[in-house]
C-alpha cells in the first residue's frame, strides 16, 4: 500500500512505515495514493464480518500482510459483536459500542495495536495521542501492558465525563494520562508540537493512535460494509456523529471501495466548522464550545483534508454526497427524549446523529445512524435528560470507584515538550 503525505505528496511511504510514523513532514496526514473499487461486492457482503473485514483490509494494504495474517489480526481485534437495532420503520442504528471500552474507537485502536505488534522492531515505541473522551480509553486498553510500547494520553481537564476518565486514567503501568488545562484543540496542538520536534520524535520513537493514524482509519472502513450488508436496498443514508471527522472519512472510503451507501449526514454539535464550510465554502474555525456531546467538541477537525483529497479537493463533489448539520444541546436533549419515547436509549452523540438524519431523510430512503458510545458512558447527562437511572455495564462498574492516576499540566507547549524530554 502506497500512501503519500497530503502536505508534501512527494513523501511516499508504505503502510508499515505510516503506522509506525503516524504523521508526515510538516504534520501532514498520510492517505492512499489511490483507492481502487473492490470486485464482486454482493459476494463480499454475504461474508460474515471478520472474514469480510480481512478481505477489505487486504485490498487496502496489499502485499505487506497476508490474508491469513490479517484474518488472525482481525479475529483478535474485533472479538466483540456489532448490532443493528430498529428505531422507527425507516431508521435504525448501528451499535458500535460493544467492545471492551464501550465505544466505536475500540475497532481502530485494537487493530492498530495488532499492527504495531506485528511491525515494531524498536526496543520501545511511545504512542502519544490526544482524546476528547473515547479514544483515550480505547487506546489505553488496546495497548495496556503490551511489551515494548508506552502510551501517553492527553485530554482536556474537566471536559470529559467522570466515567470516561475513570475508564482509561486508572490503569497505570505503561499508560500515562495527562489532564491538560485547556480544550481538546489544545491537546491536539501539544501532540502535533511533539511530532514536529525531531529530537523528541527520534528519542521516544513516537507514533500516534489518534484517528490520524492510518491503521485506525482503515479498521473503521470495515463496519460501514457491515451496515451495507444489513440493508441492501440501495437507498441507505448513514448519519455520522462528527468531531475530528475520522469516522466520516472511513465511511466515505468504504463508499469509494463499493459499499452501497447512497449518501452521508455529517452531524455535529455547535462546533460546526464543517457544516458552515459546506454551506458557504469558507473555512472559519471558531473557539471550541463545551457541549453535552463532548467527544465532538472539535473546532479544527484533523481529518477533513483526507475527505477533500478523496474527492480531488472538489468541495462540490463532497457536497453531492455529504450533508452537514449542526445541533444545539437543547436539540440534542430533545432528540434523546424522542428516542426514549420510541423505546431506544441513546447518549448525546448518537442523538445528534439521529436528529440530523431524521431532518434530512427522504421518504424513499432508509436511514442508519451510528451509535458510537454506550449510554452509561454519559450517565450524568442521560439520567438528567431522561429523569431515571442508567444501569452500569460491568466494564464501568469495575472502575467506578477507581482512583484517577493522571497528572495535570498547563497547555504551554514548552512545558509539555520539556516534560517529554525529561
């Protein structure tokens, strides 16, 4: 698989190096030079999830990993179920939160862990990543006590739910968690500054497990084919709760490969840089606003250049496939109550996707929104909105009273780089 740096297309590397390196020169994102359509899509959709996913990844990665190796890796990474639940006559949800950390990020993080285990030839690799919530838990659990790998996770202090924090900040061992006094964009800025520092990058053998890492992105492509396999009428519209836009990127890649998905809804909260861009063609990030759907509190989504590259940097081509919408917390909470009356309990991110889908769905279309996190991960919000308790699943019950092991740091770049060198 050949990937090029979107900022410097002359920098071309293979999949193995992209997984290890994370970012290219000048913090450029790696992306496939081309995405060829897969053959015999109906037969592919007939396969069970794991063998189908191995074939999709083989098509993307090429000769660097055999189909047998990829099948073994996928079996270890995707060792939990997916579920499609009907909500209304023409709307259903793809539940992606049945993994060990109860969020869709388990798919990408666990596959990336398998890739690094296969590719790592260093004494020790350091994974440096930022999280607005779910990524941190998925990465921490995927790499916990994995030999030769240390993990440093930055997150905005006080801006993720307490149970989210407990899920990845109570592990210790090879997992270091740092609460940054700032927002998610500050965390991303600090991570990027470390990757831009050649001395730190080489000394620590840095790589990233954010959605900027190509291994995570490719893993997410697979469940869009599962969505298409569950609904084959050719009129499927998928609504994606969008923050850093890696999830939507994966969906658009799946469509390019041949997944029969008609179009997408990019559903955001009031951090609406992309919906405004789709409307007025002006890229104008505003200061990040804290919302109930905090994993989407991103003002400058890292993955948007990949979406533009996928469409030849033609914004009108993007708009032909992607509809953007932005919801307030009030609208999100209304959507949560509406879903509850329909017999489905959702957390805020899924509710944003549901509302954005419902408001744009035509009569001859079937809608599917992504359920990206278990409602109990946002227990305080869900209980407040629905006025009743939410039972805790075992994964959260185990950490409910665990101590948080994080250190707190300012968002000053020099202090952070000094910490890494220290």
